[in-house]
DNA sequence: TTGCATTTACGAAACTTTTCGTATATTATT
DNA sequence: AATAATATACGAAAAGTTTCGTAAATGCAA
C-alpha cells in the first residue's frame, strides 16, 4: 500500500525546481537558482527562486533543514507520483481522458529507437502476464 | 508536406473550447457556452465564453463567419498538431524530454485492455517495418 | 413602431503565478 | 570591532489567465 500523498499539483515553475531536486538531491537555494538560470539561459534573481521554494515548502512539496544558516531543501513530492498525477491531468485536458490516444500519438510522432520499442514490447508482455 | 502552422499554444480554458469545436464542428458561442457549462456542471456566463472565443480568434486559433448576426466559429488549430505540440511541451516539462518515460508511465499506470495492447503492438510492428 | 430578447464589443475586476526589491539577520573578512 | 558578503523573510509589483458587467447594435414579436 503506497501512502496517499495529497499534495497540491506543482505549477510549471515549481515543477522545474522539483526536477532539479529530484536529480541532484537535497540542495541549497543558491544551487537551484544557478541550475535554473543555466537552463533558461537567463539570469533569475536569487530571491525569486527563494520565494518559490518557500512557497513550495509551505505547500509541503518541499521540506527543509534549517539547522545551518544556509537551509537545505528536500523534495517531498515523489517524482513518480507527481508525474503520474500530472499525466492524468494532462491526458484529461488534451486527450479527453484517452491515455491510449496519447500513447499512440507519442509513439507515432516520436523518433523511436528499436531499443525503446523492445522495452515497450517487454512491458506489454509483462502486463499481459498479470 | 504539412503546413507549418505557427499558432500560439492554447491555454487550458482555450483548449476546452477547442475540444468542443473539434468534436462538434463550426458552432455558435451559445452552443459552446452550453457545452462548457454542462461539462463543468457550473454556469459559465455567456460573455465569458464570448470573450475567450474573441481572444482565440485574435490569436488565429479560431476563425469566424460574421455574415449573419450570430457568428459561427471554426477551429483553425488542427487537433492532431495541437495535441502534438502540447504533448511535446508537457513531456519536456514533466519527463524532461523523454517521451519513452511517459509512454512507460502511461502504460504502467493505466488499466490497459487487451485490445488496446494489441493496438499498440500493431503500431509498433508498423513502425518497425518502416 | 415600440419594446423585448439576444448578440457582439470591450474594459476591467478577480485570480493565479511569477518576479523582484527592501529590510533584517547571520556569518565571514579585514 | 567594523565592514562586506550572503542568507532569509516578506510584501507587493508584474504578468498571465479567466470571469464578468455594461453598453451598444441587431433582429424579432407584440
């Protein structure tokens, strides 16, 4: 049984921060801010990032260790769960709930390598077996 | 060669209107407004829908026939193209560009019927053949 | 033709999300 | 100890999206 985490869904800007924390693990505001600025190739003010991360902490998307002066932030939202929830919302809005339409669209449009196709085939087999 | 339509990506509210027009074909504001109100099971003011559709016309997402007093609106954004573009944006933001992660996620989490699985297998075969 | 209902036009309020500036506190440097 | 650098707190501006109210035009009905 997985814990039902009733976290609010992150906004776009919040999601970008989560991606960084998921990838890098617990980090400081400064680090996250640098990563963000790099990605958008445009300087983002330090306090902008700070504010966002404070809001996210309020929303429980993040937690932080305040023992040291420089706080260390940690993603509380789980990557898989979050992606799943966002995917559902997106599919509902864009493909009117038909996950299959989306998969077909993704497979059809995307340059899919043989290896990736094999992975999917393997997954399908696994699903069929259960 | 498909015409490269450089339309802005629709917002959520705009997407809902597009869905209705894609499904029903050219329609009046009143019809769209009724459909919307039904979907959200909450009355949406007529002028709200009107305003949105006017904005969308400005953005070229829609066009309209103004010969009669009651204008008839038509979706200019093509469903497939729009879904494709939105999908790309979503995959970039949520799965960091990995369409495969998304497909795996969608297949894994979704209750997928045998028939749907067969469809996917058929599609994969088609892709492998080309 | 007079008035009633419906439509469009349009500005602006209401909300949400994002960005930033300033004040204040803490730590490091000279 | 004084100064500089860096951190957090916080309010509010800025920007984007959605909703609505009012006015003016148009067509229909009494």
